[in-house]
């Protein structure tokens, strides 16, 4: 963000005046009578020590302050009105505490009584801003002050099943299956991508690692596909939660504020969100839930494509990716065979089926 020219002019003028006054004050302590002519004049010394710092400040201050001022403007533009009010309250509280400490500090000997009150004002004002910036929601809750929702306008209408927002995590976007799920018509809510999630996908797409870069670019292509095929179901919102440190924490805080679920494939985010009472939609769990349900005793056709870990075992896969371990199936490697299900095991990695070749050998296809 470019610093406005009017602000640059203000910094030049204010800084020049401040430095000029400082130089003029310092000139009172200069023993000008010991200086050579024409500097042994009080007016010349005062003008010199006022003009030189003022001109230097006028020339250099914009270059020195443009970056921190730019950062400050960006932070203010991202912060909500409630957060700005909370920061001001923290600043005022810090100054109030410093003012209460100023009286006992003024009883100290020089130079402590001149320095410590000012130092306390700076330190406590900073601490007040930081504390309120991070914990203002808790303070407002304790004071029974309702914080206005920062949802987009279209969310304020309600959160029924048809218009409830679903926050997308980076892992879901990069995974890509969300586009196929949306194409089936099963998703009824509004898929919402916060700007900080989109920024993280872009960082992954710009990664020097070729694999991460490919995954990030796939995520961007998935978003483009969603915007093209289902423009009414996906939206990108310009919102950021500056007190939060990382994307996962921001997602959880935003989901709690909006009272909406988070869609993710991230195991850690799943656990953290669940512990904080946020509903989680996990695509991996959905994939496991819609896999074919097989019971012991059922017969199915499977192609043995590799040997198992145990002696004599063969391994094949169903169309949905479910692993089928066939006892004594190594003899039919790279062949289609009818097998009878003996056990179905549900693991954290997914569903695993154990089977043995059908007793009717005529059912085996070469």
C-alpha cells in the first residue's frame, strides 16, 4: 500500500519542526563564547542547531518512516472497528497505570524521576495495546458487551442448511476432490475461502520445491474450476484475524465467530477444531463412509496385483481404493479371481478387507 502524499508532507513538516525545536533547546547548553567568530554569537548558534536538524529531518524522514507507516496503515485497514476501539482502550488503560505510578517515581533522585515516568508510560501503553489486541473478545464477554459479527452481508440473513457458510482449509483446496463433490450437488452450503487461506495456497504454489509447487498450482486450478462451474457456491472474503498467529488458528477463530463448520483434511486441525467446539467436515472421512459395505461371506471379483506382507498372501484393490488382502492369493498374481470376504477391518488409514479364494475353483478367471 502506497503512503499518501499528504501524510508524507505532514511527516516532513512535523519532523522538521520537532527536530528544529530540539536543536534550539540544545543550543542553550552550548558554550558559544568559546567558539570562534562568527559562531560565538547566541543567535547564530541557535539558528545553526535549529536549521541543520530541521533540514536533515525534512529530507530523510520520509525514507526512514515510509516502511513502518505503510505497515501501520495496512494493519489498521485489516483491523475491524471493534479491534481498533479495543486497542485504544488498552492504550488508555496503560497510560492510566503509568500515571498512577508517576507520583511515587517522581520522589526518586535524579535522573530517575525524569526518565522512569516517561519510560513507564511507553511500556504500559504498549502492553495495554498488545493485551487488548489479543484478548479483547474475552474482555468484552466478561463485560457483557456484544461484539458485532464480521460476517459478510449475505451471511447475516441466517445460517440454515441452504445458506450456511463452510470455511475451506488449504488442505481441502490442494486435495482437489472438493470440486468433484460440488459437481455431484451434495454440497448445500456456501463454500467460503478467507483471503489468508488463499494467500497460503499461493505461497505453496510459489514454493521452490517442485512437488509443493505442483500441489499449490493444482489448488489454484481447483478454485478456478469452482468459480467457473459453481459461482454461486463459492466466495472469497477479505477478512483477517491479526491476533491469530497461523492459518489454522485463524480458521478456528473465524468458525467460532461465524458459528459455521470447517472443511479440512488436516488431522491436527480436525482435532483442535473439535476440542474448541467447531464442527469439522473431513473429506477423508466422507470417502471412507461412502465406500462399498461388504459383509463376511459375500463374494466379489478382485484382481491380484501384488504379494502381501505375509507368506502366500495376495493384494488387490476395489474401484474405490479399498485394499483387499487375499489369503493364499499369491498363486493368482496378475489374475482375476472370485474371493469370499472373511473379515472387514476399519483402521485410521481406511477400510481393509480380508478374503480367501472362493471354494468353487470354477469361479476363478485367468
